[in-house]
């Protein structure tokens, strides 16, 4: 068995990607942000304060004949941008891309932070990280993919995110026609809940890869490519007008600049992010100053290959073999 779901950028900056998920009986369809950097499936619901839920599609367990309260269970999560949410837990049927898990933990939000209140295009997140990262207490719950894995043709999924176009999350199979180059595989470290891996080197503007390895995570829930300062500086030293903008909290440059590409080695292959994907978006509507898609990870303590990097590749999240595959698109 397999599943295949389309995913769409939420706005002109590809800030996040929206995938529709069916929950309950009859199906309640909610737009969720699939996040390989976390392991909770949580939703805006009938239990979310009305003022916070305004403008959001919500899940009502009372309207689902297959919903069951997970008695005594609660959850609470904080993300890298300091957004947060918390609540209680139901189990219900959850279908993604035509594949159903009959008893999935659906975490219902009784509290959501401002960022989520304002982000009305999504009704929650579907975590695709490792189960060890799930926040439900007293007993951690499995992710949708973890519950699905044993019934899928293969215990893996792929992410094919695109710039301003419809992409896909495929479950249980690899559609190699989505890639231009071979798939390079490298071990994945799931001990922290993330999909951790090591890139063997990097280069700017098509130069030969160096041998400076970069250890980080493949995170569909993070917009940017966040790397060490020495890498960020090596890149922006090639961009005439690049400068750090305090108010924007990042490197900005003239939107007219022809940005160099950024490449990294992984699993014996090379992934090249075209400069156009690193010219993310004007700092404000109509501005001729643009914000960089590559920014520093210095304050975070972990390197994050977010959507800016993932958009250049077909990425295979292979749970069965605890490995990550990357192929140039
Ligand atoms: C350590 C870390 C991150 C780790 O993940 C991270 C980050 N980066 N994108 C996102 C997130 C997103 C994606 N996301 C990013 C957005 C940006 C940059 N902007 C301007 C808007 C309007 C966004 C929306 Cl609606 N959505 N979402 C939905 C959530 C819950 C995120 C949590 N953190 N996050 C940041 C900024 N930092 C410092």
C-alpha cells in the first residue's frame, strides 16, 4: 500500500507548505504543515478558544463517530521560532494521500501562541520526525508515519517541495521520475527526534566541493537553510551588496543581485541549490532589498536544512534503513 499527497507553498515566500489531511468519520479535512523536525500531530479544534480559532478550519471530535478521548493525556510543544501550543488528546482515523491510519493520536489544542493564531492558512502540524520526539504525557504517542510504516509497501516517505508550485509527499514508494540525478544515501540519526545527517562538504557558485563537513537536520517545517557563520560568510562574500540587517535579523542584499549557487555533498552525490532559490523575498512589499534564504544557525546550536535546501532535491526519509536519500531535481 502507498499514499500520495500534494503540498503547496502557503505564500509568495514559500514560508511553509500546506497538505490536506482527513480526520474522523465523516472526514473533516484540515490543512496541515508537515514537519520532519517535530513528532506531534496537533490541530486547531472545537476546544481551541474561539478568539484564537477565528479564521482557522477546526477539528470537532464530537462530530466524529470514530473519535475517542485518550483519557488523562496532554501535550505541550515549543518550536524553534518560539511559537507554542498545548492541549489534550483524542484518537481517530487519519487519512493522508489516500492512506488511512485507523487509530492515530490527534492532539487537540486548548492553547496556541500568537504566531499560530495569525497563521490562518494552517490548522496545525503533522510531525514526521521520530517518535522519541513526541510530547504527549504520560505516554508518548506515535506519529502518523510511524503508525503507517508497517503497512506501507516500504517504510519510507519522500518530500518533493517546489518553489511556487505544487509538490508532493509520497508514502511507501519512491517516484524517481521526480529527480534528475541519482539518489545519494547517508545514515540518518533519529536519536533527538529529528532526521539528522552529515553533509561531506560544500561549495559556492559551482566550485569544487571542500571537505568541511556539515552536520544538521533535514527539516520540512523550517523555511530557511540555517548554517554555521563561516559557511554563511563564505557564501555572502560573493554577493556585492550583502549586509547584516539588524531589524531584519539576517543578511539582506539588492534584489537585482545575481546570486551564486550553493552546493553540498551528501551520500556520494552533490546537491546544488540555484542562487534564485536563495533570493527568498523582498524584506517588505515593493522593496528592492531582499532577504537571504541562507542565514546563520549560530544562535540555534544546530544546522537546519530547511525548505530552501529541500526545494533543490527529492529527499527520501527512509525509516526502515535509518537513512536519508538526496537526489538533485
Ligand atoms: C530554530 C528556528 C526554527 C526552527 O524551525 C525556525 C523556523 N523557521 N520556520 C519556522 C516555522 C514555520 C514556517 N513558517 C515560517 C515563516 C516565516 C519565516 N515567516 C515570515 C512566516 C510568515 C512564516 C510562517 Cl507562516 N511559517 N512554522 C509554521 C512553524 C511553526 C515554525 C517554527 N520554527 N520555524 C526559526 C525561525 N528558528 C530560529
